[in-house]
């Protein structure tokens, strides 16, 4: 079986797993959004920030579904409308998770610092890597093609590294979220387990993304090593 065939089998397999994981996450979010809590996502976020002594971070509402994120540059916890206004387990879990990133930032959590430092490089890499690798593949067998492919591999390696550094950052933010939700009395034993389950589902999406990036990187490396013309 040729290298291209193996790549497409791997690519389709990872895409299928990614779809399954994303669908499972959607189901969990919808399921736990039906379990009411006494506080909205906005209130949960504001309380978690206060409890951790973080007074310079604002909680804002943004459009979209699952568009929640923490922006260290603007020091804002940005919650989607469903999370911002929702008074349920899913909203509380997501809001607390994003505040977990704010706590990481405030406490100078190492992996978050590494990820933030890589953002400019990854932004540049993401913009050009496809075109550079495509050029290298089109010119495969020539000196210029090998150089372009090698540069593309280096750029894609940075994207892959970013994906793997993201894993501990996300897992740690979820751990902080679940622990605080229970300690603060926002959730009881049963709803804490629900929040943890929802955040575990979200973590799996990052695992799949990292493995997908690694598989693609290895494929490009194999092409480069196999080009002996």
C-alpha cells in the first residue's frame, strides 16, 4: 500500500474520530444544559475570578456557539450567549473552565506561558505552511522542492508543538474549574460529576487535534525522507 493511501486512511480515520468526539461533546453540553443551577455562567465567572483575587479581568458576552475563550491580551473572559446567560451545569462548567485560564495567567502557569509565546509563530506558520508545503510537493525531486518541504515541515512542527502544549493547559484549566465549583458550593457531588464529564468531553477534542497534527507531520517527514531523486 502506497504512502498516499496510508495517509488518506489515517486522515479519514482521524476525521471520523474527530466527528464522533465533537458529536459526543455536543450531546453532553445539551444534556447538562438541562440541569439547572442557581447561578448563570456570568455570575459563576465573576465569582471565580473574585475568589481567586483576580479583579482586573472582565467577563463579556460574545456571539456564537462554543465560542468561549479567555484572552490574556485584553484580560477578558469571553462567554457565548448560551453560557453567559445560562443557569445550568453546562454553562457553569464552561464559564469556570475559561476562568481557569485566567487563574493560570495570574499565577504564571508555565505551559500557558509557553503557549502564549508560541502564538505569533503559530499564527505565521498557519498562514504560510500550506502554500510552502504545496510548493515543495509540486517541486519534489528538485533541490528547491526539498528546501521548501523542509521549511514547511519546520513550520508544521511548530503547529504540532502548539497542539500538544495546549493539552496540559486545557486539562489543568478544567481541573481548576471542577475543584472550584465544588469548593465554592456551586455544584454538589452529582452536578460536579456532570461538570467534570462535560469538560472531559471538551478535552478529547484537543487530544484528537494534537494526534491529527502529529500524524500529518510524520507523513510530511516521510515524504521528505523518501525523496532521494
